[in-house]
C-alpha cells in the first residue's frame, strides 16, 4: 500500500510530545512490512535545510480568496530505513524499504521559532492559516512527485483538514484528479487540542462557505479544524481502545463526544507501541550498564547514577519516584505542584523516599518545582528537555509517577514497565490498557492506580507503593518481572493499522 502520513511532528525533526514518536515509529514498522510509506511535515525554522535535498522548482498551492501560496519542498530518508538489514530476526541482507520524508518549506508560515507557538505567543495567531495551507499543500506535493497514496493518514488537529480537502476538493468530479481511489484515516492523539479559531479564517481555506457546515467546521460560530476532520475523514481512530470508549462520553469528550458517538461505527482504538530499538534496557546506550529481568545489576547501577546526577544521597534502600513529563494540566501537575494544595510537598516531607523530575512546560509549574527543590532535600528536578536523562530516570527509578487527568495512550508508562519501574498512575485512558493495578491478596499487577484525581489520592497511592516497597519486597520483585515481560512492540499495532486501512478501502468500495 502507498501510505502518506500527514503530521505536524515527527522524530527526529520536530517533537513536542508522543505524537512525534508515534508517527515515525509507525511509519518505519509499516515500511518494514513492505508498504511504501512517506511522511510530510512542515519545514520549521529549526530543521536544517543543509541536511536535506531540495526538489527542483517552486510549488504553488491555491488557497481561498484568490491567494496562491508558494513554497519549496525538501526531502530526505528517515534514518535507519532503506538500508540492508544486517542483524535481527529477518533473513540477513533483506532490504528495508525507505521511509521518504517531505518538508513543506514556506518561509512566512514556518520560518520562525516554535511549532505551534513561542514563549511570547503561546498559540500563533495565524495557526489556522498555517495548518490549512499545510493540509492543502499535501495534495500539490503528491502531484509534484507524481505519487498518489492509497491512504492519507492524518494526525491530530494540525493535519485534520487534509481529509476534508480529500473529500470536498480532491475526490470530487471536476478536481485536478489523482485521488479518486485515495481514502483517509484521522488519528486522535489528544482531544484536548482542536484548533479552534475565528471563522473569519475560513475564506482562506478555499472550500466555499457551504463546506463550513457540510464538512463540520462550524462550532458555535467558531472554526474547529479537528471537528471538521472528525466529520469528514473516512475512518477515525485514537491511540488506545479505552480512550476510544472514554471520548464518547461527555466527561472526556471535550465537547466532541457527540461527534464521536455519531461516527462510532467508523471509530476505534489502536494501542501505540514503543520503539524497542530505543527503549530497551537490554541494549540502551543511555544508561551506565544494560540489564534484563534475569540480571538486574544494571538497574541498581542506573539508580546509583541517577542519584548522583540529581545530587541525591546514594542509597539503594530508598525508593526513588521518577517523573518525565510535559508540565501541563493534562498531566495532573496541578494536583501535585499547585501552590498550597499540591501534594508533592507532603509526599516528600512525610515519606521516606526520593523524588526526581525532568520536565518543561507551564511557567507557574516550572517555578513552583524549583521552589520545592530549594525547600526539600529529597526532591530534585531538571527543567528542560533531555533524552538521555529521560532514559536514566526510566531505568534508575523504582516507581514512575504519572497522575494524568486524561491520557490518550501515554508512552512513558510503557517505557517504565519494560524497564522494571512500576507506574503509579490514574486509572484513565491508555493507562488502563497498559498498567494492571496491584492486588494485595494475590500479588498480581504491574503498578499502583487510583481513580479520582486529587492531591490526597496521589498522596495515598504513592504511600501505598512506598509501603509495599518497605513491607512486601517480594511482591515488588514479582511485579517487576511481570512488567518487564510485557510486549509493547510496534509490530502488533502496525498490523492493526494495515487492517484499518483495508477496512477503510473496503468501506469506500475500492477493494473487495
Ligand atoms: P505526551 O505526548 O502527552 O506528552 P507521552 O507519554 O505519549 O505523552 O509521550 C511523551 C514523550 O515525550 C515521551 O517520549 C517522553 O519521554 C518525552 N518527554 C516528555 N518530556 C520530556 C523531557 N522533559 N525530556 C525528555 N523527554 C521528554
Ligand atoms: C498525545 C497523548 C499521549 C499519546 C501520544 C502519542 O501526545 O497525550 O497520551 O501517547 O499523543 O499518541
């Protein structure tokens, strides 16, 4: 199959969260299964053009109000793809298909710092135009390279209008042609971000005002880009089965639960995988010594190194609670670090443990965390983004705290499980599909979970984990073994996406 991933993020070029990991990992796995997968993202200012190849000629994209946008297109091949495979389970010498990546280079829209915003302008005012243009340019790109995909797979609100263009501008009589047999899939990674803007921006879409209603853009007189995608894409999915169910009810639907119920026959959940070349304690180059369930010496070394890196006393007997997170409300950081009511202070003051955090995000939270570190001797934090340190936290901690308010899938809890670091999480979203709560009677489970998000429930659940650590070490050991044996590899999920693509083609009558 020819599959085009349309996304605003993809590692290693542009990342603010798990979306970037998912898009690249899924693409690589699909290519390994023999599909022709290509990715298109904007060429942000931070992406070095010198490392890419420019396609000859400028590309014109017709937008509304008679505007034609001119851009350049750059391309490269995803690292580690398109090479002969030397090791591993498949027959040696077998070529892996390349994943070609295309970058839409529009200086006025993307030649600036930040993907969606900057420190002074958290959400760029022209975001609706930037990403509508991007979604339209995708079709011009296909014409330019004379490659027409079987499936357009769009991710989140910045790409959500691509399926709309397919349905209302490209797969219609009288269009420029080429996309008659193309189907679309839209994946929701985070329903909390929808791309809602003033409807004055809609002229620029060039779809005509009847499409404002017909394609589902209209949202209480505003323009909602994700909602239009949810109305118009041929199939929808999200990144865990449980989140797919949750989003159909009001509490988790961010006002779009009605749309998702309406489309429920076309809406499913597929759990993300993790990239086991990158996140694997048995081969991880970012930790002092690799380890496995059979030989845990490396985990003890990682704990020592973690305590050293964060300036904490080296002590194997103290439980270390780790966190790697975006500091936003979604992650439950209000309940943990909110001035006066957050429970991190009491957790660190009253329990015999150490706590380390790596994260960046909302300013109030960053400063509150730094404030706590100056008053607590057992809490240490680094504000910023650092891949290497995130590996050390996953490996060197005993528990991983993730009190998310909502979590479409969550990658960090899966990383921690395979590193034998037991998650302490809220029972929500993909956390339900990946973590099993500890049962004191049987000793079963892989983590510690709570339902209601509040400072005291976080406090109590951390307390439960810590008392289990001190009083029932055998149970902890067994939970670790169980966690490390879990399989979150991408292969299984990639096959489910292939199945979803085929179902979509069948539903549109393109294949039998
Ligand atoms: P989300 O995408 O909602 O932030 P996920 O758990 O799906 O949540 O993915 C988060 C990804 O971002 C993980 O790969 C995690 O390791 C990484 N990450 C988040 N914050 C940091 C940070 N400060 N430093 C390094 N990696 C981080
Ligand atoms: C989003 C979600 C996260 C998910 C990631 C990748 O960022 O917040 O839960 O794991 O997308 O799909």
